[in-house]
C-alpha cells in the first residue's frame, strides 16, 4: 500500500511539473526606435499608445552619448542604434557616424547572441533604413557571425516608384506606415522571437522644422503606427501562450536652441526616454538608464545566454530582472585609482575586482585579467595603488548577476 502511495505521489508530481512547464509563456521581445525625439517632447504631447504601454509597465527618462571621457559617443542615429543592439558605447563598437565605415563586430549585437543561444530562435527587422540590417547587424557578413534574419522588410528608401521622393520628406512617413504595417502583420502571423522596428519620419521633421507643430504631428503619427504593433502584441498574448516585451525608445535628442540639430553632448541632445510594458522592472529603470542598458534588459527577458567573453565587455546594466551594481567609474587620486559604483542589490555583500592592461578583445584576442581583491559591495568605492604612467587599464567587476567594466585611460 505504501509503495502504491509513493508511486501515486510521484505521478502527481510529474503531472504538476509538466503542467507548469506547459503553462510557462514563451518570451518574445520587440524594440522600436522612433528617431530623434527628446524626452521633453514625449512628455508634453498626448500619445495614447505610449501612455497605455506606460500603464502596463513604465516610462523613464534615459540618456545616450556615453559617459564622457573615453566613452563619449556622438548623439547621431546609427551610433545610437549600435549602442542599443550591442550594449556598448562607440569606443567599443566603432560606429561614429551614419557612414558606418568600420563597425567592430567583436562586440556582438543581440541578434548574433540570439542566434548563438538557440538555432530555432526567429528574428526580424522592419526598418526604414537598409543599413540597420546590412551594416549594423551585419547580416551574412562572416565578421558579424554570418547570421541570417528570418523576417526582413526594409530598403524601401530606394523604391522611388512606390515612394516618390520629395524635399518635404513625406515619402519617409509613407515608408514608416508600410514598415509598421508589415511588422504588425508579421507579429500577428509569425510572432518572431526578437524584432527590431525602426521609424524615421520624426527625425526628418525635426531637421526641417525643429520644435514645431510639424514635428509634434510627426510624433503623434508615430504613436499611431506603434499602436498597430502594440495591438498585434496584445492579440498574440490573448490568443497564445506568449509573454511579450515591448520597448520603445529614441536614438538621440535635439539641440535646445532650435530643435533642428543633434550630434553633440548638450543635455537635450543626450536626453532620451524608454517606454515598456515590462512588469519585471528593477530599481535601475527609474534611475535614468542609458541606451546601452536596453540590450541586456531584452536579453534578460528572453533568457538569452550571453557568452562570458561578451558579457565582460558590455557597458549596459539590465533594468529588467536582477542587477547588482551600476554607474561604475574611475578617477586617479593620491597615486592610485579610486573605483566607485552604485549598489542596486542591498543584499549583495561583496564584489570582486579584476584588472588588465591590455585590450586584446577589441581585435579578436583575449585579455588576461588578474584578480585584485574582493571588497565590500556596500562601500560603493575602492581605492588601490597604481602606477600613473600605465596608459591604459581595464577594470572588471564581477557580481553574482553581472559583469561591469570601465576603462582608466591616462
């Protein structure tokens, strides 16, 4: 009798485990870049779609442009896109302008990471700009991992028959509409695991008219286009066992004087924002996250396995799921280096500090890190004696949930 009872209990346990597994929703993610909209514009306009998504998850101001010094990054479109998809600033990914002359593909983008994690993982891009796929993601390029996207809808900027070009740039708005519609249909019918949508027209109106009714109307139109995609996401979650993350952001702000320009390091040019439906936001989300924080956040939602060598080089801190520290920085003080950070996880007792004086990773090599010390996490600072004549030092912090690195450049 006892043995029969044990068999019955075991069978029930297996049944419950199978049921839980079946009820685990499949994670999906989509990120949307609406070009060139500073946070103050988002906050002043009535944007029903973004408001609804905010109510589901959250909204926060964010920034782009690096953290000064060696990581100072131009507030230019392609530069921002690459910072997002690689989780690194321009000093690493090596995209400095819209020419995208020599990207450093040693810093993997999230599409390459996804392809490496799971060969059955489906990816998609719907973009008003072809270079996002061919140059930034580097589809098919051996140096970028020779990955292939499963769904793609782009290059419409070269279709002058369907979209006759004019100085008013209205053809770009028509392309944006087509891109949003294609993304909505693909989500409805195919539900790619990872999707990038890019919309350009807002930036065109900013360049032409600056802070103006024309610019604001373009932002409202983008909200409507995003609404079609959001509706498709909601329908998928309603009808399928899927857990969708949507992240909407911009690539840069605009100058304060006219709103027509960007590229520099003024506060408004660096001022971006993030709206998401995530219900798993950590405290870093409300602490003005960076453009580079989006990639590890999406990876966290999708449960992607990021290779350790890539994790050690990322500048981003996830605002979804667990994170231990942020805002890592160095300064030279009293013949030594002062390392400082912000503690996110109050339960974290210690961090481990490693250093190297090489940057072989950037050229495809390996850096040999030396363990310096394990120190108290709650101290939020650590000083160590160091030779000021050493021109370059890479400092790596290891915690249970993440790596974070910073450079000290003489």
